[in-house]
C-alpha cells in the first residue's frame, strides 16, 4: 500500500456529490482512507501477470443444458382459461392498474 493517500479530500467530496451522498467532515476523512485502500487493492490486482490468461466471463467452463425447442401437447386456450375468473378474446382479463396517457 502507498504511504500517501491516492485521493485528496476534495476528490472524495467530489465523488460524494456525484453519488448524491451527503458526507460531513468526519465521514469524508474516513472515506478518503477507505477509498485509498480500495484503489491500492485494485492496483495490486492489475499488476498480476495475465498476458497468457484468456478473457472469460466465469472461472469454470459452463455448458447450457437445454432441450430441443419442439412443439408438444399442451393446453388449448379454452382449457387454460377454464379456471380464470374472467377472460376476453382468449386472454386472461385482469383489472387495469395503470392509467392511459
């Protein structure tokens, strides 16, 4: 870790205002140290030798388990709507919750 904070107190105050976070002087001082530690940790990770490591989205290989998309027997519209409290034009009828503009 660096001995001197990589962020100034003004930097922290600016970040706080961008994030719309109100911070008093004590919080700014505390956050300055915490953010400096975070930036130092990120800098250490960036120093890792990764030239021979291919980019990946997940550390383990993933395979998507899917089934073929084939038609198969299912309910008719009438059967699906048989237990519905209300239906209209082969669709479930539900109460309106949004007003039209």
